[in-house]
C-alpha cells in the first residue's frame, strides 16, 4: 500500500510513520506548513507547526529512510480554520479549531491531494482504531481510553475513513510509544506534547481575539434582566466562565455567578448560578456521519454523547429533525434544513455542564463513532420556561 505519512514533528506521528515502514508499505513523509510566519522556537508544550517541528519531522524521515516533503497549506488553513474561529467567536459561539483542522485540512485538503497523487491512505499519529465491516469502515475508540482521540476524528466521513491509517490505535499507552521512539533512535522520543491552539501559542485566546474582533462594550445581565456589570467585548467570554467577570453587583445569595449565555445581536452577556448551567438537551447542525449508521437516523436512537475531547460520554437519545420555518430562531444556522436533537438520559447520567454553542458533540454507540454535529442550542435540565440558553 502506498502511504502518505503526515508528520507533525511530534513523537506520535514519527512512530506511526515508522510502523508503516516496518509493515512493508511504500511510505512518503509530509509536513504541513500551516502558517506563513511560523514561530521558530516552541515554548514547552505550547503551540505546534513551527520551523522546529518541520526540522524534527525531516530528521525522523531521514532516519526512517523515506522521502520527505513540506506542503504549504497556510492559505487554506487561514480560510478554513483561523477565519472560521474568528467568525464563530464574533457570533457568540465557542468553536473547536482542532475539529475544523481535522475536517478541512488534515483529512480534506491533505487527503484529496494524496489521492490525486496516487496514495492509498494517509497515516497519522492519532489514537483511534478502524474496523472494516460488511457495511463499510467504522471508526472506534483507541484501545487505551485515556489517550483516545476518536472525538477529534468524529468529523471524518465514510470516504475519508476509507483512506485513513492509524498505526497507534492499538497501543495501550503513550509511554510505550515514547519507549519505542527511543529504541528506534528518534530524537523526538521525549518531546512534549502540544496542548494549545497552534495559532495562539502563548495561550492568550482572549488577547488574540481582541486583535481580530472589534471590541464592543456592552452589558452583563442577570437572569432577571438586571444590569450587574459591563464588558468590553462579548467575544472575550464563554459559557461556563466564572473568573474575570468583574461584576459590579454581587449575587443576593453571595454565591459565584457563571456565564450562562452570550447574546451577540444585543451584545449582552447573561450570568447566573452554577446550577443553571446544567443542560438536559442539546441540538445543532453542521452534522456528518462517520460511515453508514446502520439504522434510520430520522427515528429516535440510543447513543452516548461527548462534548469535549477529554469529557466522559453520557447516555442519551438522539434524533434528526427538520427545522420548521415557524420555529426557526437566530440560533439555527442559516440555510440549515435539519438538525440533530439529543436528550440526555438524566436517569442514568448527570446533566451536561457549561455547554457552549459552537462546541462539537460526537455521538457513539459503544466504542464506535456514529458522527458529530456543532451545537447551536442547549436547554436547561430543569427548564421552567421555553427560553433557550445560548
């Protein structure tokens, strides 16, 4: 099999490429240049895609004896990931840029180019497993749930999964991968993992957004509509946030208040008690299926839903529903005709906390990824009115 190994410069992708070579595949390494002005030095575990990372990837490829190239996808990355990130925050949502990068760059732009060049598959260092069945290829969790990365791969389609290769999926731990890299003589064996948004390497998301979104001062309201403070830009807040609210009036019960919703049209931030962050129903669009579900998705079906990369999945019941024009609100995405609605099984699980529009919800059955959608709306678990939070 002719394999294009996506080499980020980290230990996981280097070992994945090494295993592909060892398996007898015809392997070519490629590093994606995603910034026109990448930083030259990584600071600890912050950031990625630096010149240093490209050099680390090249050294690993040289050691493995495989051809190596750097592909400039910076323009596509800026349009599909960075611009989307800015637009989502400006609209009062909290996006996940890693999901967009996997969807639009690593498994769209990269994969399309690889197929056009005659490659059979793209190999990455993600911790997830693939299973070929009579109805097609399925995406499953990695054998080690603590390192499982199937959530961030939930955006992949059946076509993309057919050309994916995850050599690390059955590896029980990251420690074993590092030990293997050491044994293979790879210099990245002890290189720290990157944890931050790659285009905001200093970790100051609020400061970065202030340079890209016009600041519009506005009001901070409590749930009764009373003004309890002012903000210098709603984009600097996210649902569930507690710190940095700078409220001018304390709550009557003296308890901390949290951001419950952001209203981009009126430029207002709504705050309230922590218990009002508890969510029992989420809904949204921009959905995709990771292969053939195997059942009629318009009928309610049982599943587990996960709303963050490292969150625990919770039991739920989901359905795909048409969006009726008479019921359409500003939270519905423009042009969307259907949405996925997910009710948390509150008899078996606690409500979700701090759900923000813009987050990605990934649906599972057991270890299998069914698909994903972008959350547009969330309803409180103890809803007493028809108001939709977010």
